[in-house]
């Protein structure tokens, strides 16, 4: 242990002795680390926003939905007689924190001047969903007014296309379960900021309004959305497997596992030869799989950029340490002549590089964390095109202490690895040659 402490002290003194070189390399390492912290924080922030927003507005952590077919060639995404299903869910999933009843459908919203847009209708019970109101940032009106009959909440871009404001009248049109076109006159009670791609095609109404539009009975619902304990959010598959088994044991027909989106499932179910009700149990990842691709794109771009930067840093470290080996030939020769083994000479250079990487990476992590905090605090607005990736109108960066530690250690390890060749080269010098070179 004492030998390692001595080697560490020698490495630290060498870094202090060559302050200019140390500062240049540490700055480069700190810059790469800070960029790594920012990119990871951005990806983490997007993921957190996606999970929090999407599982509040569009999906539960686990979803019990289904399809009802009056005839073999016509399917409707609805669960009939849902109360017994909801009661069974509460019994089977003790990890449940909240069970949300949501209506679903598709149709058009038409303004008074005849302008119409195709949307997906989502029914909510606003009185029992406090998270729903906190997940939206309104430009006008009140989401609480969705408790009133024949009311609708739309988003900014939809309001612009329809040329409507809070208080204006719109007409909802849809095709009922029986295949009949129906309409419902509603009042715009709230307009919300954009929250990603789904806000372009989603409109919120009360469950009561949606049942009236589709002429559904009070015991029909679009989906039961389960919000579960945080430890199951990333991987709710065990809960899904348990629910599938218990629902089937209770006599319900359950669709086979299918990772496709509900829209793709609806098309295939329509062509299947059966009638009646079949339930479908899915996770939020399956239902919103088309929203996760921005994370993969960001991670790919980040990895490519960081690979280039790390290659530059590695090259710089190798060249700098190679120069240091030549400059310290006399020192290396003296140490070898005094009996220091090759392994310890190599270890000295590796410790020096590792210490340099650790100091630079720590400074970079601190700077990147501070910058991430300032950006999140400032909440700079972003263009509409970028909001598709960010799942919101503001930039959010999230820092995880464990991720920061891994990032610092990873950069330090890469720096140490870059010093391996110069270190072996230094250790390979014979004392006689080194001393002769010094003279």
C-alpha cells in the first residue's frame, strides 16, 4: 500500500511540475466530459419527460384495453362491462397506485367555418385525475371545465388550424360501434401548449361526452390505465404477465402478446373472424414505441460525436506522454539503474495518466452539471420541430449521481488506456541506453 502511495505522490508531482502540459490535457478531457454529461442529461431528461408526460396523458404504465366486434368485419377499441375487469385488476396488482378510466376513439373536430382536422379522441374523468392537469401547460381556459358536459380541450396547433379560441363552438364527428355517423356539439374550454407529436393528433373530452358521441353504454370504456409503483415503471412486464394469466383464468378472452401499436392491432383485428370482446394487456413501451425513436437517434448521434472527441483526446494523451517519455529519459534511466522494475515504471506513467484523467473528468463533470442546471432553470424555448424530440416546449436536462460517477470513471479509464503504449515504451528502455542518451 505504501508503494502505491509513493507512486501516486510521484505522479502528482510530475503533473505539477509540467503545469502547462497538464492544464492543456486536463482542459481537453474536461471539455469532453462536460459534453458527455450534457448529452446524457439531455437524453435522461427526454426519457423522464416521455415517461411522465406520456404515461399521464396517453398511456398508463400498464394498459388493459381491448376490441369489441359486433360483426366479424368491424372492430371498435372499447372494453364493455369494464367494472368487473377493473375490480379484478385491483385484486391482482397490489403494486397499483392509481387506476385511470380512459375513453378512446377517432374522428374529426370541425369548426364553425367548416375547417376540420382528424384527431384521436381521449376521454378523461378530470375530477379523478389530478396528474392530468399538472402535466399540461395551458395558454387559456381551465382543464377543470372538462367536467362539464360537451366540452373539449385542444392544443395550440389545432386551435390555429381550426381558428378557434376558448369559448368557441366546435363539432365532433365519429362513426359509432354500430357503423352510424354521429356528431356532438362541444365548447372549447381550454387550449394547451404542444407536448410533442401526439398533441398534433389528440383531443381531450370527458368520458361522458365520448360515450354520447359513440352511443356507448355507461359500463363501456376505452382502456383501463394502471399507474404503478416507481420500481415497476422501467420494466412492468412481470405485472403484464400476471394480469394476462389472471384475466384468462377469470374467463376473459385475451389477445396474444403483440408489440405493435394500437392502430396496427385494430387493422389486423378487423380482419380476424370472431365477434365479441377480447382484452389486450400492454406496457407503455409497447403502446408508445413510435415515440421512443428520438431517444435512439439522440443516443446514436451522441455516441458518434463522443467517439470522435475521445479519439482526439486519446491521440493527444498518447502523443503528449510519448513526448514526456523522451523528455524524461534520464529520469527513467536513473530509476531503472536504482533497481526499479519495468512494471513499476509503466505503472508510474499509467497512474499519472489516470490521475490526469480523473482530475480533468471531475472538473468537466462539475462544469457540465452546472451548465445542465442553468439550462434547465432558464427553460429556453425551442422550435416546434424540436419539440417532437423533447416531448415538450422547454429543454429539460436530468442529472443522475450514479451516471456522473460512471462518466468520470469511464473518461479516466480511457485516458489511462491511452497511456498504455507510452508507458510500456518507457518501461522497455534499458538503463544503460537511457543513461547514455542523457549524457
